């Protein structure tokens, strides 16, 4: 799903960031140019893999002489100790690319792994877990891809991607009905319209208007949420948001809400511990 | 410390990432072009601020018509509820820039805040907390700046920045003495030389050679670390690394080690909750 | 609606394209550096204006010393001879920027003008005219903005923007039902699903499945189209496409179809003749 | 003639424009990763081909696994129904690249085709048809290449490319003689000097001065043009410009003028209808 | 003559090159953020100034708070000790920008100064000194501008700029006549044609053909050159090239040749010593 | 040592600079597309080679069909007449890439050659020759690499690379002791600290403070330098700078100073004469 021309740009930029003025002084000084090496990417933690193609691109963009064999794939569960890929090539380039490759891979796998835990929590409820625009600058596409690899769904990729009407938009437009009417008139037929509501009364206004495709029920108490979902069912797609955690997500899903959006999937990521072991 | 031309590049890239095909459809459709608005950046959590200038640049690069008043500064402690800055300008641009501004600010402040907690733990021991190259691709400069704002020190910014000899380099070079001799010969006089050791015997070799400026004591047990630091004291700068947590960092610092490097400061960041409240 | 940071990029690129190795040799050689000039942008043809801000940016990015007064605005009807804007500044920079400014303005106004003619044709039918992805490389955002200024609606901005299932996708997926089921399952809740059909039988399949938001009726004969629209009404948004011209568009709209998409709006554009008259 | 590094930049930019946030959601969701496909580029209209290498680069930059066989070449006449090239490769990437490839190819072939019609009109008169700087921002090189493929000649590629003195330059310089003297003094010996004249009297001034290489006879009536060309013959290259159409171009060429420049070749382009037929 | 958008790009790139990972560690660590400073650009050598606007842009792109007063201008003679400009602003930014500003200024002034010496040598002969494409990668425009400031003329700016037929082209084309005929046929009317010859016989072929605008007399002995110029006079522009030095240039110019091209002006540049003196 | 992704960027930029609007008009017009050619890079002067990989990349980035055989390597001595590499491929692309390849190669080899002369002068003294930040904008990495190939050492690559305290920094900080204390406190443990001194008294202050790693003895008279080095020996690395020439460098090195930095290595470079001979 990640396009090669987009991976290439991001990986080259990351390599240049690490190379600074343009070189890996330690490897240049200590590793002879021709020296071969073999290494394996190995997980040091259980989790879900994401970003393998990005990590491998880091090596191939550093040096054309790598041979790589893949033992796993994005979206797969990995266990502590599992070998993910084997990389054979020049030792100098291997050490130069190592950190950038791991930085992508451990961050993306961290996202996939936590997403998978949320998805596991809501198993069999029919609810889907999705991400938000609370992503890290420059990494959104890679983060959202990782959410997908963890079994989650993607919310909007950007401001151009769908209409999402929040409280400030409603205030300026003069009310829920006015905002939805205007959005429906001007949005074009290929854009969905989502609106955020904070109260049951607002939800009723949205349903009466009938022009929204999705309603975001923001920070509803559990019992209120259950009522809201019951009212909305069959008329509109429902999404719960606001302070969702691994502890609370099951109960939220049991209200029957269609989607639960979780900002922490991408704004507060714990890296999955993956290492590169060189076998000289 | 962050240069304006570098902030500008990063912020424009982040805005374009969020704008996708180039526009904020919701604001365009619902907010009249001339509509003014006033908003405040407000913390919803205690922590340490970092990235204010980056966040404010997001607004000024979106629209030249913003007036901004700053109530805090990078490196300052902030409390839940504190107003960080006031922003007056076009409502449409305000809503367009909001998410990118908060994504930078909450990520960078998250780093500063956790760094400050580590620094607080090692208070009065003389030990400094520092970061690593385990950063998120494209964000290294911003992350390392945030570490500094939290009271931490910066380790290498990239592969070109200093010599850091690890086990694989030692193996290829043929031993610690050989690696250090060669590094000293070729590195140039403006680069420091650091070497990673795993055992006391390796430390002794490093000290005997005398050409390293810093020794990284990697994954030493606490008592071994204490012995190592005692031996090394006065001869070389010492740095402890490997699986450091908020729980273990105090004891590590009490060994008298000069620096403790913590990858989690930048690879596993919990965002600080900061919001933008619009006062219409 | 066009973001300043995106206009700036496009205009700078266009200026550099025209400057080649970096200078306007004629103006450098013949116009003294300090020489002032006054010029007006004047239409030489009736039409609808689009791209004024882009054209004016060309001058301000060439030289900071321009004063500009605007007499019209994007989306306004202009008559042959109308003055659109007055520009006062250095003669040298004025002549340097002239061609790029006019290239943007006459192309975008050409699009707005022809769109307005299509929109005029379908007046009072409730049908909307929209664009396609048949745009000129690098100019899509500017072209689609011009369509909007001419009173048209925008279809997808890109491949990421909505699901649009065509015959090849249907063939691979194994049928209309299978394609729509899979798209609905995987698309995420914020993306609309459109599907292209060539026959009435396919339309019936789409309506039975119920998961598409929009049906594109491709190359239907007029009477078939009328039947199709009648069947679909109230269940799905309808869009007619295929070889639409100014001559045929009225009859197509009278079938009651919701949208008519016209590739020629952007792939075969006649520039609107707009000139820069210098008043020395 | 088009350099690979320049094609690559333009095609990658066009692909990214179409991919938006970075992916083709329809193909990702509906086409299995390994699915092969075969397709042909086929003309649906008579014309002259231009841009084949650009179109094919679109596929090869999207995916390295394409095999392509070429049945025609730039500059060749193509008939409705002709197969231009055959493309075998992954169905998903084929559908992703399709629209960008066709957008380049149909635009460039549209230019070559209309140019060829102008060239056909002036057959055997010795007059050449050439383009102008009235091109579409970002596409100039590709448009001018297409003019060449249609049998036309290229005028200046940019402001740095030759001296072209227009009425405003003359006014500032204080007259035709003064402008030409100064241009000749400062232009350097590798730049040609062209000057635009509106009247016979101006032409006489130009010929007397003797320093111009080319005279542009702007908006001359046919009989005046004939007289002008007769006077100028043998002393200077002549170029006619201003509102030239397919209907008027023959008569203009029969005056014996050396070049006729036609802005509409590039500013008002009708795409040539070329399609991609997938044979599953 | 240097366009602001092109200066901005080059200066920002140079600043980023010097900032590496993004900061001036010495100034950040030692200079308080608000500290003001005053400095002067002062020449430490006699010469001709070039690049002042580039140098000053370095300061203004580093920090918006600089006030600058200019005491000289590009193309002016400067004496050892002359103050070129006065710069008042933040000490930290002043020191950050200093080296990049001086690197541009001393290189460009070095070129202008040596060019002026060549020009002085050929005074009153009517011969002009010009540059070549033997420039430093990325700096061509700045170098050629500096040649102009030193009183020299510019040869081709690039491969697209004029036809220059060398021995290898002649060999492939099958002779001088063939090469010139083909170039004349295909070059378009706005491009000049220059041809390089090594012998008198070749010169005669060029003159007989009559289609070249300029002949480059490459590595001719002085007496041969004089004969060649005499033969060519009035029929074609003549240019001498090959191993020209300050010692030989006068005699070469006395042959009456129109232009002498000197690669060393740009490929072997001695910087002019210009310093920044801070007055605290 | 030069990373492929960095070479690629620089070479593509240089090719685009030379191609201007995008093509080599002479070769396009005169060389048939399929024509093969063989050429050799040959030195026309004795010297030291640097930049071979950069020069060869110029050909391979212009056309994928080149076969190249290398007869020398960076850092090797070359004699007048030596063949450096043989290049077989399309004649058109060969001529297009020639100038850019030579511009890199002759500039970089010029630097390596003069560096080697300085290094030869100081033979057996133990002193090393190093470069400065007085480099040409955009070429620093390539210049410093060439210094290394000539046997020199590299000083700082940029402002972020080490602390270098100059007189202005000392003045603002309030003295040598204050500046060094503050730098030591804030620099981080991976950055070296260098300080520039003009007098013996300042040197004593530096030694007393003990926190600097390197002292730059700027513009010391020879006898003073000898005294300074004697005092400093064993306590700090010493570096002499200021107006060093090939004539003076030996005597300076005989003082026992560790490093001599020479700005002219990179700011005033004489190109090494290397040519491309085509054997048709």
C-alpha cells in the first residue's frame, strides 16, 4: 500500500538527517570498503510487524549491493527472538543504515502492536478501532499504514479528505442544521460529512437534519453513549472519541458504536524493540 | 537554538502533509474568509514546555495576519490549565493550522516533560541525562532540542558528529586497541571518540589505550557499573546505557557515572496534552 | 481556498522555469534598476475570472516593492476591456513577471469561463457540473479551483480521495457485488464509494448491493440514462459521464441526473485572453 | 531530446499529485498485490504522437516490474485505433499510473497534432511554425518538445534565452535605435536579438540600425506584412505573430515570412484522445 | 540582475550546509539571545566587489532583525581597508551567518577582481573578455554574474543556451559544412551558432558555409590568430580560446579578435580577502 | 566515504544547472540518438586525483547505458598523460555529461593536489595540514573529501560540529575562563572545544582553565608560536592558523605545532587540468 516513490523520499530524507554533513565517520574510519557482513533483523519483544519494506529500503538506498531475505511480513505477529529478515552486504553500509532502518521499523511496529491490542479488546463487538490526525509531523502516512497493519481502520488522512465539523465550525455557521446544510451544499458529492457532538440534544439535531454521514460522539459518558448509539443506529455511522484507553475500550465498544478513534495510537507511541544482530 | 530557516521547512512540510491536495475543506466551506477569532493554547496536563516557536510558526506560515502573545517559554514548567499563548487572527486559518501546531507542541513538550522527570531523579548526583540517535525519522533536531529544554544533554546528532565505536566495529578492527588507534589516527582533531564496552576487561583495555574520550558502559549490572566508574574516574568520561527507566535511573546515577543515555526519551514519547481553545 | 504556501511553491517554480539560468536578459539590459512603472491587467474577452491571487503573487514574489489594487475577484464575470487589477512597481520586475502571471491567469480563467457556460446550460435542472482527474500534470489544484470559480463542483482530487470502482476493478474483484462488499469492508468510514456502470443490469446490481454512495453512468444513451436515473433516484447519487459537450449537456441534465462530469473542462482548455498593459 | 533526469522529476511530481496522501485506495482495496495484467495504449483519434517516453516512465517509476513494448514513436502519425505500446505488469500499479500517463500523453500529443496541422497548412512555402512563451506553468519543456514533434520550431525557452525587445522596452530605452544599440552592447555575443515592431516605420528603423537578428512583425495586416517581408528579406529573419489561426496561417505564410509564432499551440490545447485498454 | 528567488534558494542551501544538523553550537552556548552587535564588512585587499546582495541576504535570511547600510556596490573598485557595509543586529545571528556571507562575497569578488585585471589588459583594443562553462557546480550563475561585475562578458550559461560545435560534433556530423547545415536547419531561429576550429583550413570552411555566427579559434599561435582574424573580420564574430593568461592576453587582443574566453576566471579562483569586523 | 545519495543529489543539481531549460541543444541537433562513442579521462597535469566517483556518476546519471573502466583511484598520484578512466556509451550523452564531470573532477583534484604539496612540505615533522570552513557554498563536503584525498585532515564540517570560540565569543562571554566554563557546561560530552588565542597571555589562561581540547594560535609570529607550542605541549592540541602559504608552512610545522589550518586549500583553488578525449 505504501508507494515506492513515497518510501524512497522519506528514507532518503531520514538517511540524510542521520548523515548530517554527509558521512558515517566511525564506519569510514574503521571498516574497510570491501568488507562483507551478514546481519539479521530480530525482534526482542512480542508484537505486530509494520514497516519492513521501509526498513529494507534503507539498506538498498544506502548501497545497491545488499541481498535481503524476508522471513515475515507487515501485519504478522512476531515473537521475541523471531528473525524478521536476513541482510547480506557491505559491513560499512550495513552499519550506516542500521539506525535509520530500526527507527522506522520499531516505531511503525510499535503502532501496529498497540493497535492490535485495542483491536483484540473489541473482538466480536463489530466495533472498529481507528486513528486520528494526531500524528507526528512528516510521518502520518507511515503511522496510518501501521495502524492498518495492526488491524485498525484509518480516519481522515488530512484536512482535504472529508468534512469534519467541530464545535467551532458549528458556532461560526450558526448551528448544527446550518453547518450541515452548508457543508452538504458545498462539499461536493465525493466527500463524506462527519460532525462532532457533545450532547444528546445535538445528536438529535444531526439526525433530524439527515445530511451527515458520520457522527462523532465526543467524550460521552458510557451510559449516554449507549443511548446515543441506540438512537442513531441505522441512520448514521457512529464514532466514539475522547480519552479512550486499553482499559476503557471494551466497554465503549459494547455500546454498539461503529468506530472508536484513538489518538494515542499515533501521538504516544512506544517503540517495539527490534534489533540488528551482525554475524561476522 | 532552532534556526528559523529549519523551522520553516519542517512546518511547511507538515502543513502540506495535512493539507493533502492543498486545502482544508471543512474550514473553506463553513468559515467566511474575513471572520476573526481569538484562541489560546492551554495545557491540559502538568509538564515542561518545548516547541512554542514551532507551534506559533505554524500559524504565521498559514496566514500573515496573526497576532500572537506569548505567556510562557520553552523549558518552563507548565501546570494544567496554564495559558501558553494567545492567538488572534482569521478563524479559517486558525482552524487550518491548529492540528499541526498541536502535533509539534504536544510531542516536543512530551519529550521535555519526561526528560525533566529523569533529570529530577538524578538531582544532586552530578550525573547528566542524555538522548540517543533512536529518534523518529525527520524529527531528530526537534526531539533533541526538546530534550535540552527538559534539562537533558544531547548525545551525537548524527553519524558524522563524533566517533562511536561499537562491538561490530571492534570486531572488524581486530580489537579495542586497534580500533582506538585507527580512529585516533583518522578521525581528525575536532571529533571526540567514544567506545562502547560490555565488560570490565574491555574497559581496562580502553583505559590502557588512552585514546578514547568517552566510554559507554553498556548494560552493566549496578555493582559492576559502580566498579567501572571508580576505575575510570578522572581518566575518561563515563556513560551508562541500556534499558534505563525512571525506576532504575537514580541508582545508576549514584554510581557516579557522568552521563546516562536514555533511548526512550525520543523513541517512545507520550504526548503532553495541550489544546487550542477558541473564544468566539 | 488556495493556501498561500501552495501558491508560493507553484509560482516560484513557474518563475524559475521562465528564468532558466536565472535572469531576464532583455529587462536587465534595457530597463534601469530604479525605473517605476504602472500597469493594468485587462481582459480582452468576456469570461469568468480565476487565479487573480496567483497572478498577483507572481509579481510580489518577483519583487517586494509592488503596490497592487484589485478591481475584480475570482468567480466574477468580466467583460472585454475590464480592468482586473492595477499594479505599480519597478518596470524591470513587472516585465519579468508578466508572462508567468498571465499564463496562470488566462489558463485558470479559461477553465472558469467554460465551466460557467456548462453551468449556465444546466440552469434550473438541479444538476451540477463537475470535473475529473483528466487534468494537466502539476496544475490539478489550480484547475479544480478554477472549476469551482466557474460554478462547478469538484470530483476526486486524487487516487486517495474516494473509492472509484471501474470496469477493470470489477473484473478483478469478480463482480459488482464482490467489489462493493470488499470496498465497503476496507475503505474506512470516511471515504465515499463510487462505482462506474455501463448497463442497466449493472445498475440494478449496484442498487441491490446498497453499499455504493454514487453511481457513475458511463456513456449511457439519453433515454437509457433517463430510465437509469428514475430507477436510482432516492437510493444513490447519480453521475453521468462520457463525451459530454456544451451541445449535449442540457439534454443530459434534463434526465434529472445529479452530476455530470466533464473531462474537457481541464484537459482541453482554451485560455481566456487577458493582457498586461503598461502605462508609462 | 528530453533528458531522463528531467522526465523523472516531472513524472514523480505528477504521480505524487495524484496519490495525494500517498496511495491509490481503490486499487489497494480491490486488486491483490500479485495480480498480473496486460494493457495497451491505444489512440481513439487521428493525430501525431508526443510524450511516449514520458508516459512509459510513469509506469516504470510506479513499479519496477513492467515490461513494455513500443509500437510507435514520438513524431509519428497515429490513426484512431492504433496500438501505441503494450504494457505488461502488476494490475495494481498499472491502474495507479494510468491516469498520469494518459494526462501527459494526451496533452503532449494534442500539441503535436495541432502543430502538425499548422505545419501542413504552410507546406512548401518555406515558412516555419513556432511556439511562444505562452505555455502552461511547469510544462513548458514538455510542451515545446511536443511542438517539435509536430514539426514546429521552438522560440525562446525562457527570459534568459535570447533578447526579445517589446514596445515597453523600446519606450523605456528611448527608441528603437537606442534599445538595439544597448542590447547589442550588453547582451553578449552568444545571444540573438529579436525586436517586435508594429509599424512599417519601426521596421525601417530596425533595418537601418542593423543590430537585430530577428524582427517580429506583430499584428500586421496581410498586405502590410507582405510589404514588410519584401523590404526585410535578406537583411533580417522575419517572424509574424498575433492572432494566427488555422484559417489564416496559409495566407500569412504566403507573404514569404520566415517564421509564424502561434501562442495557441501551447496555451489552448485540445487533448488527443488516447486510452489504456486493459486485457485481463 | 540576480533574481531574489534564486539568491534565496542558494543562500538558504549554503546556510543549511553550514548548520549541518541545524544549529551553531558555539553561538548558542556563548551568546545570549538578546545581545546586540554591530559589524562592518571590510576589504583586506584591493579589488572589485561582487556579491554584496548575496552576502547581505545571508544575514537577513538568518534573522529578520538586521539593519544594514551599504557603502559600496557590485562592480565598484574597493581598496584595502574600505568598509563595504555596516550590519547591526543580534550578535548570535551575526556570527552564525558570517562565514557563509564571506564565502560568497570573497569568492565572487575574487572573480570580479581577476576579470577586471584581464579587462584592464585589453583596454582600448575593442576585445572583450568572457567566461566559459568551466564553472564550479552549483555556482555558475553567481560566478558569471561576478564576471560581468568585473567588466567581462558572459559566454553560454548552459548546454541549452546556444549551439557550440566542437571537434567531436564535427567528426560525427561528417565535416564542418555538414555540421553547420544541420545545426542551422534544426537549431531554431533564436539560437546562435558557434563553431570551434583548430586550423586555418577549418576557418575557411566555416566562412564558406556562412551559417555560423561565431567562430572559436582554439589554441591558435599568435601569428596564425592574427591572420585568422584578418580573414574573418566582417564576416563572423571571432573568439580566441585556450590557455589564456594575464601575461598573454594583451598580445592576443592586439590581433583584433572580438572575444577572448578565459576558463580560469571561474575554474581557478583566488578569493578576495574580505572580513567581518565586529565592534562590540 | 562520499555517500551515494549525496553524490546523486549534487550531480543531478549540477546537470540541471548545465541543462538549463532541459537539453543539450548541440548534441541533440548533431549526434544521432544511437551513435556509440569511447572516451578516456586523461590528466594533462601532474597531481593527485579526487572526485572520480563523482565524475563517473555524472555519466551514469545522464544515461544508464555507459560502461566505465577505472584505471586510477581517489588519492592516487597522477602524471600528465595518465588515463584515469575509460568510458564507453552513447556519444550524445557523453558530450552532454562531459563538462559537469570535468568541473567536479578538476576542482576536487586541484584541491587534493595542492593539499598534497602542503603535506609534502611538512613531511616528518608530525604536523598535520587541515582545512577550514572557508569553502565554496554547496561544495563543502566535496572539497573536504578532496583535502582528505590529498593527505590532509578535516577541521569542522559546520557550525554544529564542534565548539570553536573566537575573539567575539570571548568578548561577549566576559573572558576566556568564562567562555570555556560555559562552553564546557553546555556543549554536551560529545563535542570538542577549541578556542582561538592571539597572545601568549591568552594561551596561559586557556591552559589554566583546562577545559579546552584544542587551542588555535592565530597569526602568531614564528618564534612566539614556537614558545607557545612548547608551553602547550602535552596539555592541549595545538593548531596554527593565519596566512599560511606553501613557502611558510615548513617553518611553522617545525615549531612542533600539531595542526596547521589552511583556508586557501578550499577558498582559492586552482583546477587540475583534466580532459575528456573522445576516440571515435
